[in-house]
């Protein structure tokens, strides 16, 4: 028979908050160790120890080292670890909601610049790690192409592209111009400032895409 004592409610919100804190700590630890020791010396166990969690927690949350590095890439690219698709974020919504093409492309240039400022150090580190991170970088590039293609599709649907152009080819051009490789070559390699890169990208896209 029930004794009349109320059952303690299951604190799901508390568990979710603890999981978020653990995830944040693990991603921070992963970043610190990658830049301190390099990709190959960074292990799941070392990340777990620095984050103050068990290795099992890391495996359960990220599925191992490649998944952990991909999660770090995604959060670095977005600027946070919130589960909000890039296309739904305010900066992209502002770009899509802008009518005038030159202004739209200036905003897009600023968006791309911001991404590269965040991910360039991680991109450089991972490209030096060899084939072990090849799948992570390939996945990131496929996702970037998907985002670029969605942007070009938006341009085409709103009449910003000339009728005779092939949107798929335009997407390839934007994907190449806005890529991390070219950003790194122009800034780290040739000494361009980020302001110079942003203006160049916007001007080049405008000259390339304007009917």
C-alpha cells in the first residue's frame, strides 16, 4: 500500500544541464590538448581526465576521437555549441532577408570571414595531422558545399543570378572562393588582413555573380 510519501520527481532538467556542462568541458579540454600536444598525442582518456569526466562519458557523447574532433570543429565554426542549424542563425537570416545583391554579398563576405577567423587555427592543425583526420575534413567540406549550394539556390530563386548561368557551376565557384584553403593562403601566406580578405571576397563575388 502507498505510505503517502510523495515520490521525488525525476530531475530531467538537472541531468540535461549536467550533460551540457560535461560536453562544454570535454570540448574545451579537447581544444586545449590538440593545440598543446597535437592531434596524435591527444587521446580520449587525456581529454576525459582534463575535463573531469570518465572516458566512457566521452565515448557515449561523441563516439570516439573522430566524433569528438568533428564536434569541436562544428562548435568552432558556429561560434557556440547550441543545436541550431547554420541556416537558422540570425546572421544567415539577415543575409537571406536582404534584397540588394551587393549588400547581401557584403554580409556574406563578413559571415565567411567570421567563420574562417574561428576555424583557421583548427583547420591548420588538422591538415597537418595526416589521413587520420581526412574523414573529418572531408565531411566538413561536404557540409560547406551544402551550405554554399543552399545560398546560391536562394540567389537563383530570388532572381539575383543571370538566367543563362548554371547554379551548380556558380555554387562551385563560390565554394572555391570562400574556402579555408584560399583564406589561409591570402592571410597567413600573403599577409592580407581579415578586413582586406572580407572586402576582396565581397567584391569578387559581386563582380562574378551580378547579372
